[in-house]
C-alpha cells in the first residue's frame, strides 16, 4: 500500500495527504464488486465442506446407506455370507 501511495505522490506530484485520499478512492473502486467475483469460490468451499461432512454417514451409518440405496442407487443388496 505504501509503495502505491509513494508512486501516486511521484506521478501526480502531490503531497502525502493528497496521495492518501487518491489511494482511498482507488481502494474503494478496486473493492467494488469483489463479493460477486469471490462468490464462486465461496460456493465451492461451502459445497465441498457440505459434501465432505455428508459423506461420513454415507460410509459408516448403515440406515443411511440403506436409505440412499433405495432412493438413488436402486441395486440389490448382496446376501451376507
């Protein structure tokens, strides 16, 4: 941040206080729309976390496994030997 302020001072030939105001303006414009750009990443992180947690009962909880087999997989369960 400080390097950019010093660069603004040099290019615009203004004192430090004016460079800070210019930097604040640039920072506000730069952050505009940041939430929308980051939204796909946030959705991906949330989805991966949810699926990772939901996978645990799909592996270790027999009633959940049987329910999912009836609902989605629809295959015959092999007999126990």
